C-alpha cells in the first residue's frame, strides 16, 4: 500500500476527492484503479483512500483519489506496514473503517431528498 503526502483543503474534504499527480507525489510505481492508499496531510493527519479514476497526460499520470475515513497514526502504520491476519473469520477494526468509508462515499452520491426518504424508512 502506498502513502501519499498532500495538502487537503477544506474544498477537497467537502468533495471527499483529491487529484494527485504521479510526478508531484513522487510515487515509486503506478497505481491501479480501486487500489487502497493512505493519504497524509501535515495538519489534518491520515485518511484512507482509494484510486477512483486515472487520466494519462503526455508527461504524467493524474489519479482521482476518493477520500475515506480518518485514521489514527497507529491505524495508518498498520495499513502501510501490515498487521497480523485475524484469527478465523473475525472482523477487524480496519474492516469496519473500510466499510464506513464505503458507506460514506455511497451516501454522498445520493441527492439530499433521497437520503431523507431513506432515513425516514429506517425509523
């Protein structure tokens, strides 16, 4: 898993998406669509992310990274350096964080009225 250092602006955080230049980020290898990454902002800390899209330019590759959930320093370290496999079929904290991130990104694409209707039905 790759770590990407970048400055996350307020606008980027509202959009939950960032554009990352391969050259500017000094990535050691190309990223694949759907690949998980760890984003690091000096001020805001660590976030999970995944490559949602990519575009090729003559001198660069630009990735659109979907921003997931906030990670603690320990969680970011575990993602980057690996953790022991869970015993049996137990769900790990990382599994839950990934699930919450996918839930957040899926509900963000629904119009506000649809989210309210869906919430009303749950009651």
